[in-house]
C-alpha cells in the first residue's frame, strides 16, 4: 500500500516499512463502513501455519490498563502466543475471542478434549465516537473474513479495526512500520503494527515538531477514552523475558508522538518472535533492537495518521484526515529534520 | 442450602458460612445438565444495585496464569469492579463478556456513547472432561438467567459454572464459606466463593489429613488442565492495594487442600470490598482478615467437594461425589482435629 | 540556584521550577570532588519531620531494572515511604542504607526493638566513568552531611550524587523542575528531581530538536551503563495505586529527551504525595497530573544538563558541560518552539 | 549434619536432604552468639566458581513485601544471578551488600571500570527479638567468613543468619531439604534453604497436624514482624521465566506449616538453576518440579525448627527449641502419616 508520510527517526526501514518485513507476518482486515457503523477487525498472522501447533515466544506490557485486551494472563505466564492476534472494537472482544476459539478447534479437533484449550489474544480500542458501538455490528464471520484477507501488502489507516478510530482528534486507525537493527554481523528486523486511537490534538508531535498546537481542533468531542494497541514482531531469536523488555520500549515511540498515556487510554504492547530455534541473543546486545522498536512504533503511528482518510460516523461525528488539515506537512515537518 | 461437610480451621463462620454473609452479596446460577452438556454460568452480585454506577474497590492476584479470565487488566489498573463477576467454562468467556456488556448498556444507555465503556469480569475453568466444550452450549441468555437467579441462599456443588468441574479427580464445582475477623472492637467478615476444578486425587488434604492417598482413583483421565477461580468479598473498608494483599492469602487456603498450583491450572483470585466510604483499615491490622481469607478459601473448596453430587458427562466420563467415595469421612477427618 | 536553560513543554512551572515547589520538600547534597573521586550523596526530604513517624503514600515503577535501588519491595507492598530518599553511586548503596537505618534509630530508639524496622530507600547510578568507584569513597557521614544540607534552594548539575554522572556523553547529574496541574478549581504541583546518567549523544533531543546528532562526540567511552532515577513529588492527595500511575508517566519525559531505556540503564521512578488527609482525586481527573509529571521530568533532565559544569575525573576522563559544547543553544533550540 | 526431624511429604529426598544435593551448591555460616548479640550471616554458593563470570539463570517471587531484600530489581529484569546469595539480619543488609561488591571487585578488578557493576543479592529477616539489632554487630568480615566456610555438609538451626531467628514463637533459623523430581527418563533435584523467622505458635502445623494449638506459648513477645526467605536451587535446565514459576510454588510449602503470609512478614523466594546449557524443559513437564519445590520448602521449615537449639538473647528473651517443647513429637506427628 502506498501513501506519502513523514519519515521519523534515523534507522533503515525494511523493504515494505511494515510489520510484514518480519518473517512471514501477514495482516488482514474486515472493514464495516456503512453510515453509523464504522468499525472492523484486523488480524495479524505471525506465520502462515497453525499457531496452536507451532506457537511463538511472546510477552506483553501494559502501560496503562484502561483496556479490555483478552489473553494476556496466559500469554505472560507461559510466554507463548498460540493464536493470531486480533484487533477490534471494545464491545466486539468477546465475539472475536469466541470466533478464534472456534477457528482453532476446527483446525485442531482435540482442543478442549484431549488437548489443552486455546488462548485467543484480542486487543481493542473504543471507536464509539464514530461508530455506533451499541449496534454490536461485528460478528464472528468478520474474524474469518479478516483472517482470510491476510497478506503482506495490507491496507493502513481507516481500515479493519482502525475504521472508526480517532488519533489526536484526527482520523487514526491502523499503521505499521519496520526498522532494521544491525550490530556486528547480525541483522534483525523489528516490525510494528498499531491500532491508534489516542491523544489530544494539541499534543500531536511528528518528528519532534509540536505540530498539533498549530492546528485548529475540529468541533465535537475531545473524548480521551482512547487507547493504543501495539503489536511488535521481530525475527531476532528472543525469549519471552527479552520480548517483554522489547515491548516496554514501545513506550518511547508512543511518547514521542505526544502521548502521556492518558488515564482513559488502554496502552498495551504485545511482542512476539518469529525466529526458529532457541533464543540466543545476549541481553547486552539488545539495544539496537530496542531502538528499532521505539522508532518503528513512532513511525507506525505517523503512518496510521497519514494513511487515514476522513471518516463520517454516527450522529454527524467526523474525524478529518491529517493530510486534509495539514496539506503543507512536507514543509512544516521535514524542515526541522535535516 | 444444607449439606454436611467437614469443618476446617478455627475461626468463626458467618451465619450462612458463605459469601452471602458479606454485605448484600448474592449468587445465581444457570445450570446446563443434559447428557454431554454439563456446564453453566454463575454470577456473583456484589450488591443489589448497578455496579457500573456504584463500583467497588477490587484487585486480583494471578498465582498461575494458565487461564483466560477477562477483565483483570483494567481491574488492576483502576482498582475498581464495575460489573458483577461471572464464572463459566473456558469456551464461553467471550459470550458471557458480551452478555455483560449488553446488560450494562441496557441499564446505562450512555455506555460507549457519552459514558466510558464497561469492563466485564469473567472467570473460567475448563470443564471439558465432563462437558462437550465444542458444543458451545452456553449462550448470552444464560448470563441473564444466572443474574436473575441471584440470592443469598444459593446452591453449591455441581451447579452453575461448577456443573462440569472436577476437583482432585472427584466432582468439584461451586463452594463458598465465610469467616469472621475480629480484633479490638472491629468485626469484619470475609467471604469466599470458589469455582474448584483442580488437583490430583493423591494430593487431596482435608483439615490436614492427607485423605486423597487412601482413595482409589476412578478410571479415566487424570487431566490436570484444571483451575481454581476464587472470589473474595469483605465488608472491611479496604482499598485496592489492600485487597490485592488479601487476595494473595487465598494461596494458603488453596495449598492446604493439596494443590501445588499445577502448570495447567489457572489459579486466580479476585477480591472486592462492599464497604461504603473511604478505606480506613491500617495495614498493621490486616492479619485477622488475612487469616479469615485463607480459611474461608480452604473451607470453600471443601464445601465444593461435599456439596457436589456425582455427574456423568460426555463419552462415559464420570466424576464421583466425594461423599460416595468417602462415606466414613466423619471418622477419618474429624479424628485429627480435636 | 540560577542557571539558563531551554524551557520545554507548555505548562506553567512553580515559582522555583523545582521539586521544592511541592509542600515542604527540600534537597541536600554532599559532594566529593577530588581528583579521581567525583561522586556524592543527594537526599530528598519529603517533609521537615520524621518520615518514620509520619510516612507518606508512595509507589515506584521500574522501566528497566538494570539497577540496584534498594527499598522498592516494601515501598510497593505497603505503599508507604518511611525515610527520605537518598541517591548515590552504585557501590555506595549499602553504606547509605546503613546510615539511613542508623539515623532513623537515633530518632526512634524503639526501631528494631518494640517498633518495626525501617525501610531505607536508596537510588543509584553508576558514575564509574569519572569516579573511581573502587575507592568506595562515600561514607555514612556523607549521608548526614547531605541530610543536614537540605534546603529549598538546592544546587543542580554536577553536585551531590550527580557529581560524577554522565548524560548523553555530556556532563549530567542532578536536575529538578516543577509543573502546575490545574483543572476546574483545583491546582496541584508536580515536582521532579532526576539523577541523570543515561543516553548516547546522537539521541539527545531537547524540546523536540534532535540536537545531539549535530554535536561531535568527545573522545573516550560511550559506555551505556547509565541509568536515571526519578523522584516525583506532588501535593495532590493520591493513594499509592495512583502514585504508581503517576510514576509511569515519567517514561514519557525520559523518552522525549532521546532515551529508549537502554539495556544497561536502570531506569526507575519513585513518586510520593505530601498531602495530608485521605486520597480524594478521582482517577478520571488525573490527566493534568500525568501531563505535569511527564513535562517536569523532561525539564528536569534538561536542567541537569544545563546546570552542569565540565568535570574531569579518573584516568583523564572528561565530561564536558553542554553549555560549552552548544554555546548557541538559544538560537538552535528555541527557534523551533515558537 | 545430623538431627532427628519429622519427615513431611511423599517424594524422595536427595542423599543429603539439603540444598547441597543440587549440583555443587554449598553453604557457609558466620555465627555471632555472645550475650545480646545473636545473629550472623549465611552464604549460599550456587557453584564453586565466580558467579560474576559464570552467572546462572534466576528469578524471584515476593509473596509479601514487608522486607528489605536487595538485588531483586536487577535479578528479575535480567533473569540472572551474578553473586552468591547472602542472608543476614535486617540492619546488616547494607554492610553485607558492600562486602559482596568488594569481594566481586577483588576477583574481577574491571568491575565498575571497563566491566559492568555487580548486583549483590542479600535476603534478610528481623532477629530483633533475641538479637540487639542496634549494636550493628555484623561486619563485612563476617561475609568473608561465611563465604569461606561454605561446604556441602553445613549446619542448620540456630546458626549463621538463623542464629537469632524465631519461628512460630519457637527457635527458628536455617533449614534445608531436597526432593527428587522424576518423570519419564529425567531425574532432577530441587533443593531449598530457608531462613525461617515467621509464624505464631497456634498456627504451627507439621505434616498436616495442627500441633501448635496444643503447645503452651512461652511468655514474652508474640511479635509477628517475622519473615521467611527461601532459596531454591535445581539442576533442571530452566530459564528465568520458569524459575519464577518454580519459586511461586514455595507458597504452598510455607502455607502448609501454618503461615498465612502475615502483614509484617517479608516472604520472598529466589530460585536459580545450576544446569549448564540452554533451557530445555517444556512447561508442560514442570509439575514434578513444582511438587518437589513445595515439599522441599515445607521440609526445610521443619528442619529449621528441629535442628535449632534453645537460644537466650537480649533482655532475657528466650526462644525454646521445639524438641524441648515437644519431646514426644514422634508419636504425635508420625501417627497421622501412615
């Protein structure tokens, strides 16, 4: 997917500058966009196989727990991801979790009989400003639709779970980026995907430029019951403890866009490694990965904003695309970067 | 509800010896018992009002996170319980969470619009030994049914979410007890309710007597993918940090029945206070409450066993009631207590 | 203390723009500066009285645990600070902890007899680039000296525990700032004090300007075994859970100066409230405090840099003051802020 | 060391029934016993080499954080133990931590210069009932003495750090035990060492027998400002996340002796693995290790009691040996075990 966007940071991006630069990671969407229904589902597939049979090391960090993400209790105890990661709206978490169990059972009929149960991981943000949450529009079929849609060249912005999300009182949603971590002979990629639904306009900062203060807020809600879910992927062979350390660095990327982790924002990061084989990166060599994680997250948020189109939702609510509000962004943001 | 059971510990019980001794706490069940469907829903209502409008201080502790309980991220961040607590089987968590959101929205139509979203709390255990989990038999209506059934004089044993649960390879399920914590002039009650689905028979210990070693195991699975969910209630005015401390003491009660918190067991405790007004119990005076919590949990597990009847489930699986396997329990257990 | 420094953020500072704007907080230093000995002790006194008899609510957050801070286990369990907070070098933590116990015992002779023991809180960073750690130069008397030196108008930069610290390969040390959080009729102050000893030069960012990339590194070590200890104070009546939430927002301030929480950096925040009486700020009103915390921390780090003078230490090692390396900072940094 | 003691549990012990059954683990003591000075230092050496150069995977769990153990922040972040583990009294923690740094520096002169600093791990309990804490009798030399004393056939009871400790109002102190975890072809050992200084007499339970209720309390303090530090060792190749899981199971062993983790008790477990090579035990096979850990801890506490002799301390305080108070323990405890 192509869209123009400011470039933040100093590290090299992968060839797609998205989470799909990591191993076989793919992403699919089901988008519901019909009048007062502006919502959807996004599925991150860590590899092309069956996660239940071939789980990956994983960990999470909760920066601010005003959120309803499911699956973290077991993820953190066992250090393992055994389903794809789904993202959706706050009211749809239960439905999507059920869909994920059903999908896993279909592929592995022993689950819940002679095999252990499965732990679905579902992140959520509140898209209620644009979307009529009370319609409960997301169904189990939308999980399947998003799962089947998974591809390396996936859409960003107001698509999938990002359809109804707001970010800095502008249109937010799905964004993704990647950064390369090199050190000595090794070269690893860290990819991020965000569901960005947080922030107040005056805080918005891009590449260090406090651009939000210069923009006139749209009328309407400045509700702060936002959130950001970050999914981090890396091909570096890290164990769960190290992935938790990696996930923590997402805080730096989020903060640099202007967030102070507002009370009402469920700010959560989940990290997994796609590497085969045993972990073998000494902690003392993690800094390039940490830098890549922070920068990939910052860039992902910027991508979410710049990929998004304006969306009109329930009760006349509108979230404008940043590119409409800031047509001269190239001059105003890049000027300070050289 | 009346049933004979060994008495453990030394503290006084409340008048009902159940969680209903605390404030206005009530409990309701929806029980599904039809051939291969042996499952259900249990709802703990912390007070008679609307939890979303009148939330209570609360906290949780995860002893072993092999579990899919939802709602703990926000519960622990904000220290607040804003729905009843529902218990069900592992595959039904999503459905019940959705039902709880729908119920809260019906009572508070601003939720997800001008009011913040709601954080449903649903605990689960795996009843797949007796119950055909893959039938997904629990529906949203069962939540309403259990909610409407709530009463102080509720059933225990193989009812509600406990219908299909196994405990020490015997029939487990719902158990509840209370203990009085007195010190100086103050008198508080700690009540516990457990969904008991854990343990191997040889470990079973009642009142310090390692009775499980003397029992011949039933044929069939000794699957350890069990769990225990503990709900603790107290009328002591504790804040969330203190409730987390109280919840941790459940570990002692669980351990005394023989558990070592097996790998496959999602062992989780959630505690709330029904007190009105600001917290005002100094930490230095918590020990009587801690003792009451540990003993109430141990007694609740014993109650779950002794209230349960034998249940036949899927594929010829059976879990016998302990009172059938141990008809002479009065002689064998009480003997060591005097 | 007066020194010129860039101003970051948008909120009002308190009258001193330091942690001493909060209640009765004072700060004292003992500075050891003699050839290869470049180290010291800094003491933050939360109030003028005896903390053991009049403890304050407190909490901590560990962003990156490569550090040896003592006292956090009990601080987090009980939510209480019962000594001043001392800062020193990594090797002196034990000595200072002992000195703090001795001081508390002198004032309260029942400690360890009929009264409970006391929990000293000591943060540390590694000043070994400039200071000869192996000389173990800090003694118990330096704690008393710093304690007795406590005042509202305290020094910043290369003083006290900050004497030997490095920050972005420049001279770091002690910095402090404050921000006012207003909302409705309430007005609270959040003050921060940092012991800043972290960061690589190319990352240094001030007020959004990535100024570090433009500076030529000094020769010598670019050791990253740095750290930052943040002490947050507020006069808002928060409980320990809320103070933990406040402390987490320090991550945003640290990140905005360029840090990604490097592997070797012990990044830790401790927050306390000086308010009398019971906590009574609803969580939904915390955002102005969160913003103030993040901004006070960012400003404190900038203050640490701009207050510092160049220091020569062991083996010819030097850390230059930023004002020497960046004499034209007014043009280069303020230009982008208007 | 030989002493008679009740045997608890069902698993096989190692040949020494102590932590020295694990790999090369040895233990040494420095005991101070002179009138009002009844205290000391105990050092657990995980292997015969230099831990800083050859660190081991490790983790900790804090059950109740009323304690001043140092070193856990870094231990848990990096999952690594890089010094021996020292135990001492509450006031001596700082002194012993300093001694450990000095020892590490002597062996590795680059520490704090070109090498990272070292993270000493020191656990503590409050022996102030018998010992005059305010004498600060423990010096750095006692660490060296205990370190040099390390052996496989070490003393238990009122020795080393255990000299002044109380347990269930009886004489407590150092206890150790081991259990064998077998499954399939594998055979691992889990060893425990406790510094036992907790509990009220009426709670004391040995092998399920609530024996404490039958004993007449000694006159004098029933101070509950006790604690228990557990050190767990295993030769199973576990990683830090798994060792944290193992450490949590110590709660079961502690609880079975009667403790409810009293408010004033710093109850902490630290676990390490002595295995060479990469971790390779699947979590699903951990249960035998979990059972071994719980049982080894319960047995260690019993050993601490039965190895201890009566100690007279400050101000006429006395803690009697259990074997004096319970000369007929063989009949009273073993009777229920057959």
